[in-house]
C-alpha cells in the first residue's frame, strides 16, 4: 500500500469485519435480526464492502478470539455503489489501486484484491449500482455481476447512462430512482412479516 497513508490495509478490512460481527453480537440488544446484516459501500468503500462480500473466510492473526470475533463476518447481502472492484490497471480506478497496492504491485496481489475473482457459491446476494459516465469504470460492476452470475449468486445490476460519481442518495435524472430499486430489492430478499 501507500506508506504515506497512516491507516494501512488490512486495518480497514478488519474494522469492517469487526463491525459486522459487532452487529451480530449486539443484535438482540439493538433489536436487529442477526440473519439480516449487510454491508454497503461506494467507490473505494465499495471495494472494501466487496472484500467483505467475497473474502469473509480469510483469517487474520490481528483478529482477537473474543466473543465478538467468534461471530460470523459473512454479510447476508451486499450493496455496492459505483464500486472499485478490479485492481487490473485497464479498468481499476488508478488512485484506489495505488493507495491499496502501491505503485508496482505484483500480479498475484492484483489478482488477490480484484474481488470479482473471489466470488463463489457462498457469496451473499448483491445489489450493484453504477453509471456509464462515472470515472470509476462501470466495467468494475459489470465484471462483478458477471462473476456472480457465473457462480449462481443472486445479483441485481443497475447501470444508468448518466450520474457521474459521488451522488449517493442525491442522484439526478434517471439514476435518481436507485433508492427505490434498492428498497424493492431488500423487501424482496427480506419480506416484512
């Protein structure tokens, strides 16, 4: 990674895994169904969320074996908004790639952190949102969706012509419908009793 950044990988990944585990450990106290814990991220945060989605079985010596760390860190669903997925220089977001992998990563490192390559039958259902005019190449989302399909992982892909980057819940034009699409997707996956 980039040594100028103080918060180096895998710390953000470990924090995200810990958040999922904490939510499960505190589910009864917080009134949350522990079988409906998801992860959501956009842009570089989408890459972090996609790591949680695909690399939940990884082990790290940094993780303690307390009650929280004994909880499952596999999310039950994943919401990826204009995510960085690939570390391949042909489609990756250059800044995200450099910050995570450094200037000259080994091919095996590029492969390891290109999260579509880690999708398997245990990957949770995924909601993907991107736009064709985003500077995070929409091929990142297309690659992830294609790998989901190839592994029989439920995936809902929404590609809009315009929207740019960083719009979050404030999308304009045709992409403005995405929160409703997400709500419908969640209600279909997790019907209300």
